[in-house]
């Protein structure tokens, strides 16, 4: 503890004597900043050191990216403004599917969201435009011939899970696809994951603004969000656009951007928020070991499994703006939105933004 407090005070002293107009922001260059920008960066530097201390006391570990990661391919579409959100491996195609949205065009018009397929072996890329859809497409998941994306929802409205079949993506790259329907879920459609047994729909919560809040019924202790698990195959008429009651519900941490479950049942969450802030990866023991309760969902009683600190195996500090994750064949695949042009300014704020240009990071850590 004394060691870390000493480091904290030392950093404050160092930054207090560095001229604000010549602070090095990136390993490759030094930028000249305004006085205000310099003060802001000093504040966040101190804040991050302080959070490092708290994280160390809370059991966080750092990942040596060069030792534990691989970069199988680059993120597609970044040069066009694509903002990646979700990722899953499509076994039937031998390709990763990446969902995301587009910024408004130069005239201020909304652009339709996209799904990219990328082959990590050949670097073949195919892109499809989702007709009439401008949502964030925050999650994507696949099981057999079924593919889903998630989007929408708020503290007072239901999220939606949109359904495709893989044969809808047989056209040329750049062509348009349309979903054949959706079902509504009791959570915001922020995150999707499929483990072969269940389709998991999770929501993002942060208390900074109304758009990041969720239904208050989802608050449980220090957790403020849910993940809903639906048994596969999903029995629903997608054209009916009906509400679907989950088979189980998890009470999960805040700021979740991605979820995965390992072969041994560990539950992994990627969490992040803000281009100046570090991301965190949390690994929990199997949810079957968590405390349980009962919640009412769409007038039906459903078992609730509650994640608590006692269930946490380990946590990692990660580069900023970590988004969707997928677990496949013993490896954890991660995508960041930090490579998007929308966050170009952030690359001068946080050098970890460079990880965003690599579509996927493969963690080889044995949990």
C-alpha cells in the first residue's frame, strides 16, 4: 500500500513540473496542446494512477499484451467510418461476424448499420448493409444457421433481438440484407452471446445519463443490470414480434459491453466506458455457484443468479473502449471500437487506442 501511495504522490509531483504545452501523449510523437487540454490530461493521468491503486487493492491484474495476445486480422470498414460493436465466430462459414453502426454522412443523414464477415486465415472480407436499420447493433451471435443482432431499449422500453439466417448472406459483398423479424426482451439490447446452449442478451448500465440507465427493477445490490438467458433452439415466431420470457436471468456488473462463457463455465464480462478510461475484464465462476433469487419478468417468475465479488476469480485492466467478446475453441476474442474514425481524437489522449485498429485480440490466458 505504501509503495503505491508513493507512486501516486510521485506522479502528481512529476506532472506539476512538466510544462503543460509539451506533454508527450503518444509513443510516436509529442503534441503541443492548449493549456486546457494539458490540465485535463494531467487530471486523467492522476485519476488513472489512483484507479490503479484501487484496482490493485481490489485484486486487478495487468495483461502483458505482447506476451498473451495475438492479432489474427484487422478490423474491416474503419476507413469508411464503421464503428464495431459486437463479434462472434460463425462456425458454418469459418469467419468472424462483426456488427456495428455508421456515423451520419456529410449531409447529416443517418447511414444503415452493417455486418462484416472476415476470414482470419485468408483475410477475405464480405460486408452487408442492414436495410432500413440504423441501430447500434451492439451484439451479434450465431447458432447453426441462425444469426441475431441486438439493439434498442431503454429504462422504460424493451430491447429487440433481430433474426437472420446465414443463407441471407449469400450475396455479393456490399449488398443489402433484411432481418425476417424480431422478438422483444426485458433488457436493453446491448450485448449478445451464444454458448451453444443458450442465447444471452445483456444490457449496459451507467448512471451518468438517462440513456445509459435501465429499469430500476434490474438493480440488485451493487449490480444494476441483467443478462437474460434463452434456451436453444429458440421457439418463437419472429414475424410476430412478440415478447419472450427468458429461462434464467443473471444480475451482472455495470458497464458491460461483452459477455462470454468458457468451456469450464466461467462467465467473462468486458466492461468499458469513455475514451480516457481503461477497460476491465472480469472473470466469474460458473453462475450455477452464484446466490439465487426470483424475479418477475413479463408476468412470469424466473430464477435470478446474482454475481458478487465472492464469485469473482480474477479481473484484468485492458485497453480503452473494449466492446464485444466471443469465446471459441478455447480462446477469447475481443474487439475494440477505438479504431473507429469517430474516436480519432482519442488516439492522442490514450496510446492504448492503437489496439482498435486490430480487429481482434486473442487472449491466451488460462483462467
